[in-house]
C-alpha cells in the first residue's frame, strides 16, 4: 500500500488566501509595534529601580547613567540601618495581613447574605456600602482620628496610634469593592448547589463554607490580593495614625528623602525590597485574579 | 420556641439545631432564622462602615459648618458655628480661595478624563492584542501587571528620580541623547508637571484596565468571531461590532471605578510633588489637604471635601442613569 | 454542621481578637498632672545629618538625666516633614509627648492653640530664671505681650559659606559684603565654570527665611504692627523680586535649583560644584558630607550696603529650636526638670557643639567651644544683626502662602518667563488673600 501522496502545495505567498481565522498581517504588525512600545514604557522605570539600587552613591547623584559604573550591594545593606526598615516591614505585614484576613471574612459573609437572600433593606445596604467608594479620604481623616481618640478615652482600647486602629481602617476601605466583587461571583454559583446542601441538612453557613466558598476561590483570592495591596500602599491615613513604633512602610520610606543628602540608590533598594512581596504574590496569584474578576466584572 | 440571640461583638449565635433530614422543619423556627441570618451576616460590615466611614463623614460634615482653625482644634466642640461661611468662601470664585478651588477642580477633571481615557485605551488595546496565544504571552502579561502591583510610593518615587531636572533619565534621554529639546525641561515644577503627573498615573493605572478587560474578553464566545470572520468582517470591524458591545457592561463599571479612584487619588500627587503641588498639577485631593492640614483651617477643608463628595455623587448618579438607560435601549 | 458553624464563629472571633491584640502604643489622656512621675516622652526634631545621628547624640544625655532624676525618657526623633502634622494631631487628640522640640517660628501659632505650657515667671524660676537666656532667642518664643510658649534650646543664624578654593581660582580675595559685590564675584566664578550660589527654591520655609531678611533690608515688614498681613507694600515686593532676581536677572542661582527641596544645594556646595551657600549652621552637615572645615570660610550674609546691623542692616532671621511642654502632660514636674536639664549650662555646651549651633544660654555662649571663627560669625549675627520672624498666630499660613508664591516665581524664572514687579506683586497679592481674615 502506498502512502497517500498529498497534492503538491502551492508556495505560500502574501497572496495566498489565509484561513479566515488567522489574524491579518497588518494586525500582527501593529500588535508587534504596540506591544514593543508598551513593554519599553513599562520596563524603563523598573530597570531604573533595579539598576540604581545596585549603583554606588556617586552614580546616582550625578548625571544619569544607563549602566552602573560598578555593581555594589551596599545599598541593600545600608537601607536597614539608615531607617528602621525592618520594623516598618513587620508593621506593614501585620497591618496588611490582618486587614486582609478580616476583610475577606467579612466580605464573604456580607456577599453571601446579599447574594442568597432577599430581605428588607438589601438595596439600601448595597447602595450605601458601594457609595462609600466615592468618599474623599480627607473628608473623614480628621474626624476618624478624633473618633478613635474618643473611643480610646472612653473604653481604654487604644485605636489611635496603634496597629489595630489602622487595621480597622484598612479593612473597611477594601470592604466595598470586595463585597461587590464577591456578590457577582457568588451569584454565578448556581443556587441548586446551595439547595442541595440545605436539603442534606447543612445550615446556611454550612452551605456557605462547603459549597459556595470552594466554588468561589478565584474570586476570594482576587479580593484578598486587592485588600492586601490597598493596605500595603496606603499613605495618607498611615501618616496620621501611626507613631514611631507602629509606622508602616508607606510612611517610613519617606524617611530616606528627608535626610540631608538624598540617597537615591538606597531609596531604590528599599523600594524594591518593599515591593517584592507584593509583586511576587500578585504575579503568583494573577491566574486567580483574572478568573476571579471575570464573574464579578461581568455582573 | 427557638430564639436566635446575637451579640454584636463576636457574631455568636445560638440556634437550636434542626434534626437532620427534616425536610419540614417547624416553619416558625425556619422563618425566624431565615429572616435573622442575613442581617447577622451583614452586621460586621455594617458596624465597620458606620465606625470608619459613615460616622466620621457626618462629623466631617458638621465640622464644615464650624470655624475650626488652630485656635479651636484642641476642643473642636467649642468652635463657633459659622453657618455656610466656609461654603461661601469655597464657592466664591472671584476671591482667591474659591478661585484656587475652582482651578484645582478643573485641573482634576481634565487630568482624570485624560488619565482614565488613556488607561482604558491602552488597557483595551493590550487586552485585545494579547488575546491570542503567542510565544512569550505569559511572561509579557506578568510584566504588564508589575506597575499596578508596585506600591504607590515605590513606583512614584522612581518616577521622581527619573523626572529630576539635572540628573533625571527623562531629561537625559530627551535632551542629551535625542536632542529633542534645546535645554533640559522641568517636570516637577512648572507647566510640564501636568504631563509628568499624567504619565505616572497612566503608567500605574493602565494594567488595571488591562486586567478587567482581559477578564471580560474571556466571556465572549469564540463562535461570534468565527461567524463574523466567515462573513468577511475584518479585524477592526470585528472589534467594533462584537468586542466592544460585548464588553459594554464591563466597561461601564470599569470606567466609573477608574474615574472615582483617579479623581480621589491622593497618594500619587502627594508622593510626586509633596505638600505644595505646582499650579498646573494641583489636584483637588492635595489641594484640600493643603487647605486643611497645612494651613490649620479644618472648617474650610471639610467644606471643600463635602463639595467634592456632592460632585462625585452627582456624577455617579448621572452616569448610572445614562448607562442603565443605554442598556435598556441596547436590549431592544 | 455545628463544627462548621463553630469554625466560622471561631474565625471571626479570632480575627477580631487578633485585631484587638495588635493594638499597641497610644496612651490615655487627661489634663496636666503628675500621674506618671517616672516616665517622659520626648519628641526631638531632626537636627543632625540623619535621624540615627540625632539618636546617637541625644541618648547619652537622656541616660544622664535618668541617672540624675530617675525619670526614664522615651525618645522619638521626628523628621521635619512630619513634625508639624504630628504636633497637630497631638494637639487635637490631647495625646502627645510631654516635651517636644518646635521650630521657633512656630511658637506663636502653637501658642494660639493653647496646647503648650506657658512659661510665666514661676515656671522660669524652676529652670533658673528668664535672664539666663539671650534676648534675641527669647524674642522668638511667642506673641508679644504673652508669656513665652517655649524655651530656647538651640540658636542658629544664617551665614554665607564660601569655597576657598573656588574663590582663589577666580581671583577673589575676600567674601562679598554687599549683594552687588556678590553678583560681581559671581561673574568671575561662572567664568571659571562653577555655579555661584545655591538655593532651595521649592522649600517653602527656606524661601520665607530669605525674603524676610530681604524685606527687612528694604525697610518693610510682612505684617503690620497689629498683626495683619501686608504682602503687597513696595518694600516687600522689591524684596521678593530681589531674591528671585538672583536667578532670573543676575543669574547667580542656577535654574535647576528651582526644584530643590531636599538640601541638594548643600550637597552641591559640599562637593565643590558651587562657590557659595546661604545656610543655617551648616558645619555639622558639611562635615558629614566630607567637606572639612579648612575648605570653606564663613562670612556674614550680605547686606544692601554698609555692614550688618539692626534695622535695614539685618542679614539673618533668628533661627532656632525651642523646647516646649504640653499642657496635658502626665508628668509636668518631670517635664520641667527635663527642660531645666536641657537648658543647663553643661548640656547646652554638649548639644550645641554636636549640632554646630549656638547656645541661647548666655553663660554657655561664653564657653571656648563657641569662639571658633565659624561660631564667631554666627554669634555675632545673632547678637547684632538678626531679627525674629513675625510672632503672629498665622505664621504657618504665612509660610505656606508666601513660600509657595516664591516657589512659583522661581519656577517662572527657571522656565525663562519674565519676573517683573507686576508679576511679583500679583503673586504676593494672591498669597495675601489666602491669609485668614479673622
């Protein structure tokens, strides 16, 4: 049996009819140009940050140089002593971590309630919570801080100047967006699954934790990432509500620029060190982020 | 009778357990529990919102009716009531304070529209271009998310370093290497500061649009594209006829959220310019911060914040009205 | 079922407990008292090259104090960018330090809040009496006619620092005494390729300090005797214009300096790129940047004509740091003891030597440590030709409004836009209208 011979193929030229599904050449060209320019735009500051953090001080105080005159890891050592960076790091971790965990839990509960139940005041609740997105921070900065002080005086719970107060604040900041995203995501989990669980004898909370939450993991991860990033990077409230012991990175990094000589290489090194956990976490979880945002965004 | 008790602090509940497999639990028990449960679930969120957002906001509004300067800051309750004076001062566009506020407001509107527009354009274009798999797509996508993932101060301080007049990269490239300008420009003061602010804001913000649009694109069934391609529609036509309309619900939300966040953004201009922003880039959030914290004039600062809030409420309301009406006609 | 519910409840409780336990710091409030006689909280300002340097300078002295009195002092060094904000929050919340450093120009504004302990005759007795202190320093401790709101701690004045090598290369024999001489010298210096004079164009308080002196030299004040803002008089306009003209017309300040706000001009001087620097007590700072004392000389700040003195011959503001006590302190007695300690003759010597400032305490000033040529110029200036910034309650608004106006004028000059008497007057008018009217 001879193998089937194929009819000779005509040579591929630009006139060859392409499959209708393949993108046209013009598209490929424009894509190449656009993505290249975009990559450069995104990469240049990142390169500056990395390269400057490895430069000796002379390189960053004179005219800008693309390449370091000599690589040095000194900035990475000095940053810990110039400013108490380790303490700020720990504070930021504690504050952002606690705020994220609490925010996710509360958002899950609230989104479950809105998604699965019809009750009086549901609309009012969602509108109120979501409308807090548009509150300018400065409006309630001073009053919030006064409130914390008064609570501290009345009950002895020190909220002002403590990490707890900051945690409460940050967790509330990320709550509206988190609740809203999770509502969308929970809505996409079919009710029948809930019903089945309820029939089996689970209470509603059981249904929540056994059925809905596992199905909504990507959404929950997305919300957690968002909450963490919000808390990690917040400047305004941190600058007012912390003291020396509880200061977070956001405010602490400014300590490098108030010195008499601006140590740019140390600032870059510190910025990198501070960014690595967030960026690494973000990139690792981006898969969840994309799928997590799909349902919520489409709603 | 089953009682459902709750204590606000811990969300603890005691309910009598249902016997398993009972399809017909006593109606009353079930209904009370059903009615009570959502409110309980919402309680923590509500309490927090009250404590951190709503009550302080009300206090802030009350403060705007008082003359709260350094003399009274120790005991703000005793500050004299000034009625609508703070509002009159803020809105009197012929006087310098009101004039500065109006100028700042217009700058912020212009900045926000440009920033949101550019973020959306670049984000959508990137999402569309990256839809098909090609070599290096995963890596590129990860790289593109970096500006958004970086904490604000790390990203902005790098740009400050790059925008320096004497030693910055931007002037080095534009002036020394490409010879596009005849002398190095100022980016952190003067008129160019608006451009600098815009560049930083777009650099940081576009990946968010990219992320959202990319997620939304995944929901568009491929068959639509295939059908259109077979009908002979070109790339651009496919984008216009299929992609954009399908993305409409996503875009509506995205644009609103971006607008609100960008308009209220305090971190970016504060790290970029410090407490006193140059006129060309005087965003309203820093402007109000300066009017209250830096000059110890909290009454006026609060009044300005309330005005800002009212503006955003109006914009959001109008936006939602227009978009929901649009959705109705689109469904026809 | 129950286990899941329990787990849910447990999770919520735990996270709330976690949040609550993370609460730390902060202290309860109350009126002034002596409830905690054994501890004090002290907020120091950043006087040294870095916060760590300040801690190194102050900690041994605090240990000394603890040995003497048994009171433990908790130190926090607050950077300048934060200090006023922190004082503000402390004032508002009633929770703050017991003792703190304040910039002496803030004395009247902070006095108006009522948060600081007034130093009446009785309190002054506790620290040895008012006449221990130099008059000019006392002039910057609060509004006239009221008891001082703080006690002088370090005194500083502006001086003209000049690079000896650059001067020698340019053939300049001695430092300029008048502004015209400075501009003439500037031409010789720029011919040799060095920049002439530095300025921190984007630093609002620096701008204020200089235009205030120029104002005095033009016979004008920024405030009328009864405390009203007056920024548009001819003298003030001419003064501001003369300062900005140093960049716009005379070209002795490089345009890049319009952006400076982080003491880059001090670095430029320390690195030998720049010939002259107008700065407060820069010796310690320059040393930390590697410039030795024999590389530069110190002269009085130039005047319009003649020699420095009073009235139109003023050439520096009375710069300095004051030590204040919060009225709400829990350890008023301890705080007073601490102030006495810090203003005692020996401590004044130790601290002012470390910070290269001048003691505002008369007895300490006589010490040999402060008779070196560099300190001689500063002491002289403080004693003879320095004037205190207006001690009005609106002082911080004044700094913001006029400081910003000068920053914008520098931006204009840097961009090559014309700086005329009209444009200066317009900016100052806008600044004046932003001052509170009540």
